[in-house]
């Protein structure tokens, strides 16, 4: 019998600046998750209240937060789900250095989740899964806004980027 965990991953919601609330498509994607991770740039704590109606939420602050968010959330955090260590941070730096920075910030992590660029990204780098869910509200040059689902089965992570249609 396998041990499987489904985690919703979201970042860069920028509420209420770019959207009045978390999009319904993101909430539908998180309907059956046991945990939601937010990788920063919430902008206001109302985002956590909305998401927590679906599952417990762990979050970090981004670089454009209201003072209430800065006071409530750390810059980075590490959690363990199903035997898999997950690092959560908003800015990981330039793409060429993601893996090196992730390993420095979270030496024990098997997954590092980040945001900031609004560019969805999921790649295994020598046993370290780097995951950026993109933005749920501001697509910039991307074809769609996105979120991600992180599935951990028997301690092994895999990620799927979901376009919000």
C-alpha cells in the first residue's frame, strides 16, 4: 500500500492589486489536496483566509507584501510531508543558479518551491525537484495563469503544472 500526498502549490497571487480574490479555477484545482503551499507575493493575508477554506496553508512572504504579510510570514520555511523535505521561498535567483541556491538554502530538501518570475517550471536537477507554479493571477508573457500539484508517493515527489482555463 503506497503513501500518497497531494499538495496544491500557488504563488504570485498579488491580491487585491491584480485580482480581487484567488481565481475559482485555482480553487477547483485544489479541491482534493491535503495542504496548500504559497510561495509568496500574496500581497494581503486575505489570500490565506480564502485558501484555508480548502486545506491547511503554509506560506512565505514575497517581495511586494503589505506590512501585515511581512509581520505574519517568514522569508523561507522547510516542511516535511510524507517523508519528503520541501523548501519554500519566494526568490531563488537567476535560473542558471536555481539548483545551487536551492541546495544552499535547503540542504536537506528533496523539493524546493519558489515563485517571483511568474514562469511555471518543474524540473528534476540531480535528485532535487525545483518547482515554480507560475502565477495564479498575472500571466505576463505566459499563455495562461497557472498553479501546480505536487504529489508525494512513498517519499518521492512529482509535479504537474496546471493551466487555469
